[in-house]
């Protein structure tokens, strides 16, 4: 079992991740074979040693021809699905682009299937995504941890014009994953949409370096060499020093509320999850003088507490929030994609000591597939679970 820890304190991009993984021991030929499998215009990868602020690093460059092909999410999905890639590589790459499609859809107010990947779906980004997924598969990485992600600050020029940093797509992708973020000591764009989506689709735990027996390290270079701070992303590989079910610190935030219109509660819970809570729930209670009420609870990482607390105050009617730290023990997990009568459904697979113990289809995907297929939700749910189990067997 191989565990990877990513240091994204200076940001993240597809090429930085590629450089770090090559530096950690992945053969460039492995990445090139995965890119060639896409069958697009010729794309060539090269790797060379560089320095960033005096620190040795590996830079992977993607040489792609100029192309006027504008691919939508269905185009990218078909391209990756038809490629001769290993199943886990294909599924993870599809997950990455699905996250990007949802984020771009929200940012521009259009359906996900109409998103044109002009910013993140060009040939070089396709190579970044497939290459990183192939590298993780080649290294047999089963668990990925990552620091809070530096996003940068200021503005960046895109095809849409000058946009603020962090951009809406980057924020949407990382918010969906519950990732802790910050500006970092970086001017300009430190985290690209592709880098954000790769982390969101692969990271199983956020925080510092876990207990490991280190087996390899790699340092990937960004394109700029900024003074005073290395523009790099680091990857540390190792074997877990203990059980692969990891324990993280978490905070439970609670408030008793007896005066809120019950129709508001679904929106409150959704807002808490969007703010970074890993879970949010209501518990019916009876307060003094027989008043019926609810305890609003949210579970959040220490990095997300401020944002979650703010939502409790602004979206509910409470004027006070209780907080206490708890230990949270979580199983290793990964996301796979299965098909039910042609409709895609993401499935979360949880493992203990390398053995699958839980398989859970994503309900939103199941509900969407049920509408598209004209089938009951319960039938699609059962079919997705069966397809995932068959894939694992």
C-alpha cells in the first residue's frame, strides 16, 4: 500500500503534479503512453531538471500543437471513455473533468453539457489529467493526503477577460471537495482549475504529513521562478506506519433553534455543506416550557470552522454557537464511475486495511440518472451498487 502526501502550500497545477510524480519515480514513458491512448492530435511530454528559488525540481512540459477544436464535456467524456486506459485511470480522469464541468457550469450559468473546456480542456490539460491519473495508478497510490491549498491573490487574464484570483471555478471545485484553502504568500494565480480538480478527485484527507515510512519524494516545478519562495509542489510517498484508517481532528458546532420557519432548514443544511462542513444535521429536541425545537449540528475540519460558524449565524436564527473538538476516524476512500443503461453514476468505495467494506453510489447522480432513464430512483440505486460491486469483483 502506497500513501502520497501533497504539499500544495505554493499552489497546484497539472504540470506541477506531473513534475512531482516524475521526480518521485514514475517513468515518463508511462505518462506518454496514457496521453497517446487518447488518440488526439500528437502531444509530447518532456521532463528536465530546473531550480526554483534555489530548490531543485522537475519540470514536465507538454508540447501540443495549436488546435481550434473546442471540446464540450460530452466530447471529453467520449474521448476518455474510448481511450485504451486502465479502468482506474479512466474513471479518475472522468471524475476530474466531471468536477470541472460542474464548476464551469455554475460559474457561467450554463448546463454542464454545454461547457466548452477552452480554459481547462485544451490538449495540454487533457495530458495533465490523464498523465497524473496514470502516474498515481502506476505507483499504486491508494491514499492521498494534502495540505491546505494556496490559491493566490490578485487577478489573472483568461479567455473571458480579467478575472479575480481565486477564480470561481477553482473555488467551486475545492468547496465541493471540502478542501481547506488560503491565499498563501503568492501573487497571481497559484492554483489552476485543473490542479484544483485533480486534488479534489484524488485527496482522501486534508492536513499535515501523516505517519509514514518514506519511500520516495518528488518536487514539481511551476512555470515561474519567483524570488523568495520556491514555486513548487512536493509529493512524499511512503508506507503507512499504522492502520490505514486515519484519524483527523474535527470540530462539532451546535446551536439550539426554536424560532425558525421549518421550510428554511434544507437551505441551511445545504449552505453549511457548501461552506466546508463535512456533515450537517438536525436533531428534534424539547426545550424549556415544552417548546419544540431543533439542535443544528455541523462537523467541520479546523480550517473550515470560521466559514461554517458564519453560515450558522447568517442562515439560521441562532445568536450563539457551541463548539467542541472531536476525533474523527475515517476509512480510505476513492471515487469510481459506473454506468447504468448508459448513464454515469459516481460511486464512493471505502476500504479498511485494503479490503472494501462499503460501496455507496452518489445520490445526486442516481437521481439524475433516474430522471434521464425514466426509472425509479431505488432501481437505479440498486443497479449502480451492483455495477460497482461487479467492477470490484
